[in-house]
C-alpha cells in the first residue's frame, strides 16, 4: 500500500480509505444502506489493516452518528 502526505498536516496516510458508511445504521434512511452486520464489519476492518490501510472515514453523519 502506498502512502502520501495528508495536506499540510505532514501525516502519512494510505492512498485507499476504508469508508464506514455501511456500518450499523438503523435510523431513517440510514437503515437502507447501514445494515452491515458486526461480523462483516470486523472482517472489512481486518482486511483493511492487513492491506495497511491507515485512513478510515468515520464521519458522524454516517449511520446518523
């Protein structure tokens, strides 16, 4: 996995990002896309770590916070 400097922060992050949008939403429209089960979420995080992904998008808007 290649890494690059993130803006002016000087932090190296992976070129690929794990987006957690589908992890655990159960409110309103989020239940339509946020229905990934715990075991599958753990597998995805594990696969990302093995691939040396260091950038994970955990925006509070995902799954209604």
